[in-house]
C-alpha cells in the first residue's frame, strides 16, 4: 500500500511539473509571437532628397500606417542608404534609379544583402527634349537638330557643369555626332534651364534642352523627347524598390506590399509639381492624393492584412470612404 501511495505521489508530481513546463512554454511562445508581431509592425525606408522619391516614400508611409504599421523614414545619401540596409538599420528604398545608381548598388546586390524587389516606376527617362510645336515642325530626332541649327541658335540648354547629360552632349559636339560640331552647350542650374524653357514656350521660340521624367516640366510644358538613333543617351532609366532579402521571412506581409507598389511617371510628375513647384508639404500632397486614388491603393494591398489581421483592402475602403 505504501509503495502504491508513493507511486501515485510520483505520478502527480510528474504531472504537475509537466503542466508547469507546458504553461511556461506556452507563455514563452506567446511572448515570442508578440515580440515577432511588434517587430514585423515596425518598418523603415530610406530616401534620397529628390522630390519624386520624397513624396513616393511619404505615400507608402501613409498607406502602411493606415494598416497599423509604425513607419520610420530617413533622408540620406544613396551610399548611406545601401550601407544602412546592409546593417539592417533600414528595410527598403523606393528610389533605386538604374543605371545611375548601378555602381553604388551592385556591390551590395552581389553580396546578397540587398535585392531589387520590383520595378516601381515606368517610363522614367533622361534625354534631349523640345516643345511640341518644334517637334511638329520636323524635329523628332537628334539627327534633325542640325537641319534647323539657326532656329536653335546652335545651342542646347543643359544643367550644372559635370552633369551626366552635359557630358553626353559635350561628347556629341566633340565627336560631331548628329553633326553637332558647331553647336554649343549652355550650362547652368536646373532653375535657369527651366526659366529659359518657360520664356521660349511663351513666345513659341525654338529651344532644345535636357528633359527628364518624372518631373513637373512634363505637366507644365507640352514637350516631346527626341529619338536617339546613335544611342548617346544610353539605356532608358528604370526605378526599382530595393529591400533587404530577409524581409521575405521577417515581414512577409510588408514584403508583399513592396512587391505590389508601383506608380506611373505621370502620377509621380504630379506629385513633384505639387511638392516642388507649388511648395506644398510632402505629407499634405500624399494625403490628398491617397484620398482620390482608392482603386490603385487597393491594388497595392490586395492579399495583405493589417497588423492586427484584418483584410487590408476592406480596411483601405473603410478609411478612404
């Protein structure tokens, strides 16, 4: 009988210890899950201080915050952004402009610490541009410029000394590409170039200049980009979302947003017009645009959930309506 009592006591003790261990493990598991959820709800973006990517980052921030995320944004140089992503101090960057940033980005890409998630901006480019009335008069290619050299005063209006576009045109002049040997590149600030374009278009005068998009010039002026059969301007630009590869596992819901987020050059040009040209705060521009673009934002969040597990599309619908 005594042996039986001792055995029962032993079993009871084992059961109590097992239950205590299970409770401890369950508590630890809940704590770990809670800590993971908190970690996944905090995300960060770096951005270079360009008007387009500044507003684009603010738009992404506003949308993610409406889903319950805590979003931190930091304005930094591109080299600092990539290094910070390598060190897990930043999660993503919405302005990885190729091929301009290729030399800075590729070392990190080769090490596998940063990847391009997707193309987030279409129709980005940098080329020689003319007003539409000049294009309609026959200047549709770089090869057409010299036919009308007198109308242009043998000048192409460029940007600051050392700018990549200036170098391209100077090389074309030096090499007589497109018969430009008697032409002159007029260097100056972006503001000076655009002021020249403004005066010319008001008077319907002929002007050739460095144009790019996205930029508010594409909304303010009716312009055309010249064909470049010799390829002096190189490959067309592409803007990617770059991110830490670990986010696929660490924060799959957020990573899905990065995979689905994209805008057109026309949309971003509109943001730049409001932010840079009109001087409105990026947050104000982003909030106003979001209110008027429910359908596109729903495409960005389809298949996602809020931080607390609700359907992201329905949440966006309710918040915007």
